[in-house]
C-alpha cells in the first residue's frame, strides 16, 4: 500500500438494527479495491442505551457480549460479529482503528450522595454556590457483566464532576468535593478550563483510574486485534495522562500502533502546541482545514481558493495529521454542525485525496449516504474516481499552481514505481477555468483524460511537457495519463 486512505465507517443516524458490523464485513473487499488502508470503526463499547452511537459510554469491557442497558448487542451488533468483521478486514489488508471514549461515563447503575459546588458553565474556574449535597449518577457496578474481565467498580471518588442532582432534578456543572480533587490544569482553556464536557467526568489524576484504564486498553487491543485508536474529546482529558496512555499502549503492543486524536479547535496554533506537549506521539485531525472547506463552500466564488491551505495543520505539520471533509459531529443536526455544502464536497475531497501530505479520511455519510431527519444520498460514484486516482496515479513530485483566487491546480509528476502515474488537478469555484501546468520535456506528447468525466476532451502535452488543463465552473477535473 502506497497512498494510505482511511474511512470513518459510520455516521450519526445509522439504523439501530445491530447489523452494522455485518455491513462492514461485506464491504471489506470493495474498500480494499479502492486503496482504502484503514477503517475507523464507531465506539464498539456498550453505551447507556440500545440506540447509543457509543459516545455516552457505559461499560468499556462490554463489546456486545452482556445483557446490559436493554440488550446484549450494541447499536452495531454483537462482539462476535465485530471480531468476524475485523478478521475479514485484516484478510483484505485493512487496518482497524477503534473509536475510544475515555473522557466520561454515562448510564450509571445507582446514585450516591456526595458534596459538590456548582461552577459557572462559561468559566468553570468560578464557583457560584456554597458546598451542598446531591444525589449523583456515579455508581457503576456492571451487574450484567458480573466481574468478567475486571472487578473494578466506579464511584464518585473516580470522577471530577457530574451534571445532574437526582434528588431535585436540577442540572448544572457540579464539581465534586474531595481531598485533592480539582480540574486538570492540562486541558483546553476554553470556558476557563474545559476539563468537563458531559455526564460523569473521569478524574485522570486518580491513580486507581489511571491503572484501570491502562489495563483495559491492553485487554481491548488484544481482544479485538486492533491496529490503532481514534481517541475522542482529547482536549478535555489531561494531556500528561494521554501522552502516558499512548506510550503505554505502544510499548505493550506495537511501536507501529496508530493513534489519531480528536482535538476539535479551529486554532491551528493550539493543535501544534498539543502535538508538541504530547511529544508528537499521535496524530490530530486538521480541524482548521475542515473549517476552510466549510467557509469556501458557503462563500462560493467570493472565497480565495489560493489561500485554502494557509495556516492549516497539514501545511504546517504534514507528518502528524489526518485530513477530513466532514465527520459525524459536523454533519447536520450535530453539536459541531459545519457540514460542507454539497457542491464543494468533491472539490474538498480532491484536495485531501490527491495531494502528497496528510492521511485523508473519507466520511461514511459522504460515501454511503446519511439517514435520519436530514437524509443525504451518498457520493460513491463521484468519490470512486478520486480514490482510484489516488491509488494508481497520485505519486511523485508535487508542483502547485495556486496563483488565482478562483482557479487553482497542481500536478504530481509520477514516479518509476507506478507505471503511467502522474496527475493534473484543476479546481474552480467560479466560471469554467484553464490552468497551464508543466510536467517537463521528458513526458512531452503524453495525452491525458479527465477521470472524473466532467470534461470529455483529450489534452496532449506540448514539446515542453506543458498543456492548458481545463475545468468546469464550480467543479474539479482530475487529468490522468491515457494509456497508449
């Protein structure tokens, strides 16, 4: 595998039918044929209800094996179906990255009474009440699992805060009072301190918690034969713990174990600082690039395409980045809704798939379609040519022609290892466009066709190895060498 591509194999509104692991298994061969190298699967751990997407995490050790929270299976299927799907993915040469939710727990088995103070949700460093007692949902006994794999039971001493007083029904951010307990200093500074996100917030200054979560992670990797993690909500988790956690997994499993973290912040400087703080031991999603795509899709021809990669993580730190267009959080109806407009989607995918830097990620909702209240058809027929172009043609030296606000392009000159490789990409967010681009005299006379089918002509390089490559308005054309 030369040009790695990841797919996020879920979207928020998948049906609660327990058949998703079987859908994944059935798609393994097809994904491999397109050059997909890694599959990011949704959280396979039991959530707080049968329809849980997996982010309201209940039991880390229940992968669809125990009768808990209304079912044995998760939304996606049973543990055995998951293991079968992973085995088939591996047989087809695909890596498997599991979504891991470590910031909080939800769906506790019992309440318990303890002291708290309420904090200002806009500035969590500000206390807005005297100490008082609440009945909080913080006891996790996992009766359905009956101590299999781990006998660890969670109680309020293992959390920093929670969000509801069951005795009054009142909601807020209630910080737990206990010896030495406080917000972590090593989290994002939004809202004063962004340690707390939701539900019962886990305390990663507690040694018992740290040891249990580390132990679980090694069991999890071995149990499912995983190749990597996608770590959820890491800007809310103590970064010293996160650095230690990732290093521990690598030392105990494989130095090549892949880790991508979700640090959702548009400020690229914060992403760079986080990478530095954790010794570059994981990758981050290029959130800045996503928002550039979102803005470009909203502004149309008023957006300067020549600046679309400026101050993005992929341009500043290409070795530690996953590029994406959209995901389950940015899709319509979700907390970080910032869905790239339909007309710009394929343009954005061309930018992440056909350039040399970054590990691009395809979103299930864009490829297979989105269900729910805002359904959207998939773009398989439009994305497949880009994937094939990446797999077969997108190699060699890259030369950019980012010299116009509405028409940009680049070439990849190809290499000896991949016969007939080399591409010319042209993008317009305005009228039909032309970009004169040069491959060099050594390939003079070569002919190119547009693999997307948007343009029908054949373009031939002149004696200098240059040509005028065309593009439809508001579109992308990907020119590849026509076999003689």
